[in-house]
C-alpha cells in the first residue's frame, strides 16, 4: 500500500553543484502542485539536527533557476554520523510530521540518507548532485555539465598565454576518484595529455608525448591532471617532468573551487528540474531508498545502495583513445 505522504522536506548536502537551485525549485513546486506541504532544510544534515527547517511556498523558489550554489546552503555534518545526532534529526522531523525527505548531493549525502532511512523508516529519495559524475544509475549528475564548461572556458584562456610564451601548463581539475571531468575537458580543450585515477600513465609516457609535440613544432602544451591520479597533485608532477624535460617554461594552475561555481548551464537547469520533479512523484507513488537518475534520456530509479556500491561505471574507450589520436 502506498504511503500517504503529506509533508516533504528537501535538503542539499556535501559539495554544492550548479543546478541545485533548479532542482530545489522543481521539488518545491511539484510538491505544492500535488497538495503537499513543503519544507526546506538549511545547511544539509546539520539543519536537521539544529531544527533549521522552514516552510516553503511557490514564491520561496522564485528567480533561482539561474543561480549557482544552493539557496538552502550546505554543510558537511560529522554529528549526523553519530547515533545521537541522527536521533535528534529524526525527532525534529517527527515533530513537524515530515514523512518524506529528498536529499540532493553525492556519495556522502547518500550514505547518510541510506543509514537514516533504514534506521527510522523515513521515506527517502536521493537526487545525484555532484560535479564529479561518479554515482551509478545516472549518465550525468547535477552540476557536471556546468563544471566541464567552466573548466573548458578557463583552459581556453590559459591556452592563449601558453601559446604566447611557449609554455607547458599543468592544469589540475577536481575528481578524487573519477576522471570524468578530466577526460572530457582534455578532449574539449585539445589538451596534449591527461592523467586519470582510472588509467595509469607513466611519467615516462607523458614526457615522450610532450617531446613528440616539440618535434612537430608545437608552440605550447596543456596537460590536464585529475586530482586523484596516482602521481599526486599538479605541482608534484610538474616538478618531476621539469627535471627531465626542459624545453618549455613550465607553469601550474589549480582551478579548485572555481569549478563548482557559476550559473548552471541549460543542460543542468533542465536536468535539475527533471530530477526534482521525478523525485517528488516517486515519493508520492510510494518509492523510498531510491535515487532518481537520467539514463538514456529517461528518468529511472536506482536503489541508493546500488548507486553507492555498484562500481560498474568506466570511462568510455573511444574517449580514452581520442586523447592520444587527436592530440598529435
């Protein structure tokens, strides 16, 4: 029998991602359309513990589609990992008679939601909001497309100065365990090489690639470094390469949190809206402990447990080959 959901709360947790506001807007307005009482939790799981839970109406989410970040704020909450903190959060939801919870975030957010839902029987739906694109069950996670476009724009500008000075730039991008961002930005920016967590590229191979470029009169080179690759950060790699390859003046750029900010792309605005709309409908239909995701341009449900632990995603072979073929 389907649960009679009356009161739904939404929160954003962990790292922010462009498109979260579009998603919040869709969640709130879809819930109101179906006659549900909607609540926003400020600062993620910390807000559940602090009882920082506010009613939201349709006007609460006006004019936020274009905004980066999250109007609900976000925080990493160690207290929610403890039984005492989780119990406080549950009692606060119980006091407000909130019987449905929608969480927008990445693997840490989903881990907390999974434990919370199992422990207290809360009806929970997850929405994948992370620029890393590293959750199983969705071809694209919210914020990924915007982050890729932000990085490409930055690299295009760096390429201008690299060409002007005959420089080799090592550009570090986010992706502790996933090379999705690095791989796509390498292809889109015409990078000479890319270092990924999933695929080992020796420094010897990298230097050979750079020397090949010099022999064909390349005036500059760009190497994209995913922060999770085995050789360390861009500074460490640049030092190792510079000792053995001195043709170029070597520079390093760490793009850092620049990658998280900015107005979401059209793709992320639409994706956030689709996922938020689907999450509310899934709750109303009786789903729980599920993640809504985009697969083959259709919205599909995947269990939160599978989204976290089904490590079947791999980087596309054709894209990996293209990084070598197109950079000659």
